[in-house]
């Protein structure tokens, strides 16, 4: 909607546009110029094959009493009195739908409107610099104060159906609808953002455009930072760390002489050559300051004893203050094993 304010000899034109928040990438429709009839799409940026609804409105005639004839790429799709909507399927990449509606009033007057719809999409790939162990094949959500990198892979095609090279497109990045000018520009399909001191979710959007303005597509992604976590794994002397299964709430040691346990601080920022993590190990509520930099312990017990011990670990990041986590487990052992403070194992 447009509104004008006149003051001191100049006109200020304000443009108000609705924001549609979705969980998928979108492509830009191109509104046409009509006379008397305004056409709007239910989805401003449809994906290929997506169902959309076109609505006709008019401020010059009583459109509900008029006979509306809808033509798509020159072929009549609908003609009826009061037919103010039309459902369509968004075209494939590189194709366009040219929609023209003609409204004839009961007294024979005629007005019309037009709209052009194209389609496209953007794949949004998010990565975080939060710590994961070597060769970890999973993906973790961003933690507080992580640096998040998002890669946009747009799909826009020319009239022949050939997709444009993403490196040749112009990108406009926005965070919560505020343009990130330094990260926008020609070929800038990647953006990296450091988490703020106050952790809060935000929406990141990107508009990718062809240089000559013949097409564009929009993608959006919601980013919600989370608290980093700690997982424990058995550190086997023969097979190494058993990353295939975490310890969980209880570790059954059985009657082994000793068992190594490795703590993995998922999502924490770990800086090279800098001991920024402080680890506090508690075994049966007794602190062990000698393990303040160790991510692993060895559980031992005297012979002819059985029972359980509670293992607790608190990790804090001295550099990024919002990164902290606590976790623990119970070590259960049979006769000839009782868990004690043990020693550190470098990994």
C-alpha cells in the first residue's frame, strides 16, 4: 500500500510490504501493470510446482458483480460472474505465467489487470564452528556465540531452462529484515555471522538476482542458538574412543581393572593454542582441580568392592561467557572395581 505525505514542498513516498515467513526457499513473482483490476498472489515467491492462488480486486468497479475472464499465457482458464480467484501451479524454472484478467460490468464497462509469475528456489546450507570430534559425520545446531556460516545455492533459470551460475548473481543479505550491506554484493553467496553477547534467535534471508533484473529468488532460514552440550564416550585402550555410542546415564564397568572416559564438549568454541575451556570434575561430589584442563579421566577401584560412583563435569568458556554446560553419569562396578579419581588421559 502506498501513502503520500506532503511537507515543505516535497513528497515522501512510503511503501509498506507484507513479510511472508516460510521454512523453504522462494522465488520472486513479477507484478504486471493493469488498469482497474489489481492482481495479487497468495505466495509472493513460489517454488516450481507450488500451488498458488491469484486474487483479483478493484477499487473502480463492483468486481463481485462483474464477469471475470482469466487467461494464462493466452489461454482462457476461467470465465464466470464473481470469479475473483484462480488457482494455478507455479511454472518450472525459466518459465513464466502471464496472467490477464478482464472484468466486464453489468452495464458493459470493461477493466483489466495483469500479473507475471515465475519461480525459483534457494537451498540454504548452514554450518557452525562449534566443536565436534574428528571425523564426526553428524551436524549440530549452532550454540551461543558460535560463528554461523550460511551458503546460498540459488536456482534461477533463463528462458531456455538453463540455471545461472550462482557466482554470477547479485546477493542481498538481511538479518531480521535489516540489510547487511557489507556482506551483500556480486557473487557473495556466503555469509558468516558471529553470535552476539545476548543470545537470541533470528531470521536470515537472502535475495539472489540476475544482473539485468530478469529474475530473482529469495531464501530464508531461522537460526536459534542453543546451549552447548557434553557427551561422554568410553576411551578403550585397544580400539580408541568408541564414538558409536555415548555413555548415557550409567556406565557399567563390570569387573575391569580400569576404564577411560572421554568428555566431548559439543558446540563450544575451542581456539587453537589457547586453553579457553575450564573443566571441573566432581567424583562423588569431590572436586579434582588437577583435571581442570583434562577432557578424560580413568576410573579405577580397589579390589573386592562393588557399588556406584557419581561423575559430574562442568565446562565453562573463559573467552565466550555464555558458553557453559554440565553433564554427568553414574559408574556402576562389580566386586574388584570401585571408581576413584583416576588420572588424565591426553587425546
